C-alpha cells in the first residue's frame, strides 16, 4: 500500500503566490504528521476540455515546469490525472474516494477558492471536517488553508493565474513577477532565422518553444536574463512580427549581450526582467540599428 499522504489538488498554473500559500500549508501539515506531501494535478487544463476558449488558452507553466516548481517548494510527490469529460463528471464525494483509494490520502488541504467535483464543493462546504458527510464516508479530513486571498499590489485584485496571464499579454512582466514570486520565463530550442540581426551587428537567437501552449508576453522589446551553455547572460528579446522588414509571423528573438557562440539547436531559457519599449516600424534599417544599440545599452544597465 502507498504511504499515507497529506494532499492538495488543483491545476496550479504558474505556481504563483496564492498557490504557494496552499503548498506551504500542505508541506507544514505533512511534516507535522510525518506523512508524504502530495500534489494531485491534472492535464490538460480543464478549460481546454470543458469550455469554448481552448484555442486561445495559453499556460504559464508547462507540465514539467509545474512539477519542478512544486518539488522545489518541498512537495514530496506530484501525481498527474488525465482530465477528460468522464473525470469532470465526478462529484466531490466520488473524487474524495478516488484520492483515498488511489493515493491513500488522509488529509486534503483546500484553499479559499479551491473547488472539487462536478458539484463544485468548496472549503466552506466542510465546516467541521471530522463530522460532515464526506469525512464520515471516506475517513478523509478536509483542512482549510488561510481563508483569504493574496492580493496583487498593482491592481489590488486577488492573485490568480487568469490575472497574471492578462498582465503578461499586456507586456507587464514586472507586475506579473510580483504575483508569481519569480520572473516569468520561456524555454525552447534555438532555430535558424533570416540572419538580419547579424547583418546589423546584433545577432539573435530565434526560439522555438518546447511547450506550444506556453503564453508568450505581448509584443515589444524586453530586458531578459539568458541561460545557455550552462551560463547566465544579460540579453534583449524582441517579441513581434518585425514590421521594419515586412514580417508577418510572431517570433521570439534574443540578442545575448557580450556573447558570440554558435548555439543553433541548443536549449535556451529567457527570464523577463522588464519591458523596454513597444515594437516599432522604423523608416530604415539604419534607424533600426541605432535603436538596437540604444536598447542594448539600456538592457546592459
């Protein structure tokens, strides 16, 4: 039989500051009881299965990124359940039985806005966990986390994955970082581009994302930290369609400062520090080159 576990459940996209409050409670309770700290999550995102915005939905973390973050916060194990319409039809009681029988869960930690089951039970439905119907039938205790949200400084709204996605889509990477608790990042492989940047004296690494559903911040130029070949560098990243040269498809291109290596086909990670400016259509390549020099100095400083 599996080790007895204290668990929490949810999608945890971004593993942001609100999620971390739940994870802190989970890990603390598990350590107190001498039990395993378990996160049960899902893939794909429920909205991709149940709602009409599947084509537009983009995620803050890939499944692997999410797992890595949760483990780094002290979680002992992450289990992934396939989310489909059959799974979505489970009631809260049926889902608690699944957690009990499949993962030997003794205690379930729930945040203030967490809900489970097709009947959308929340922590408010468990006022006295040791005596209610669910606990009586399953022998599983429901433990409420702090029953208040973490608020974003800028907007005053409760931190949520949806709010963070909106901030990133507007290019507000600094505000998003405050809510995430870390700088938002993209990971991918370096692929060949049109080499125009090299002609202008600013060679760029063109990135193809590992996770096609990963959210790309709004168009513009950003100061970034770059990880490649086991080292860290400063860089500037352009997200856009390159209007000066008649581009039409979105690209993610990064000029790595003080770096001159052939990295085609190699993995690259960029972490966003701040937005420098909008993407602009310049009157000439010479004007573009002058602006790139100013951008590079800005990012270096």
